[in-house]
């Protein structure tokens, strides 16, 4: 899979997500490690509930998925990074990342999302409006520190795996 801009993410929706992310990160951001988290607002929650979005994610992973389990805005500034991690199966079996904004330095200088699959490192560059889906509960992933003068805003939406629903429900 490569990042792509899906039909459900039109310029109006992208603009609304950016506006909401800016407000949420300014008012309610929580610094965790070397990145910023902010709870979703009504626009992001609406995206996470759309059947068109869920169907697109299922098409990307090539299998049925369950519903969205949550979403969060992620903000990165100069020097911020995401340590290599694996998400929990209960919350983020699959992760839809929506790149909302990439600003500052040249796009080529911004560290891409890095996945570690089968002992190999795979870099996933994204531009504003790009979406990327991956198996976040099985794939170690992270991001190197952003260079000076750069800023990145993402929306992360987690989905359960419909194939193994009993494994993710108490």
C-alpha cells in the first residue's frame, strides 16, 4: 500500500479537519513523549463513523474490518518524533493516518512514517491530504525527529479487526 488521497476526503473536509485539529491542539493538547495528542472534535468523530471511510479502509487492507475504536489528532513540531511502537489490538488493529498539514521545510526533508516489516524498514512519505492504512497492532512503526522549522498534523483513526472480533472484546 502507498499513501493516496481517497474520494471521501474532499478539500472542504480536509479544511474542516485542519481547522478542528488546530483548535484542539491549541486548547487541549497533551505532550506524550516527543509528540502532541489532542482529542477529536465532531468533525474527526464524524469521519471515524462514516461507512464510506470504513469501506475504503477495508479495501486498503483487503479484509473486513470492524468499527472505529477511537481517533486522535497528532501534532509534531521541530524536534518531535514518534518512538517505535506497536499499537494495541483492542484499539488500533488497523490505523488510518490522514496527513492534514505538512509545513515548513521541504517535504523531502520531513522524516516519513517508518514501518518495520519482516526485518525490513519501509519508509512512507506523506503529503497533505494523503491517507495511509497499516496493521498497527502487528507492525512496529515510528517517526524520526522533525528538522527545524517543520510542522506536521495528522489524524489517526483506529479500527478493530472483524476477522477476529472475539480476541478484541472482553
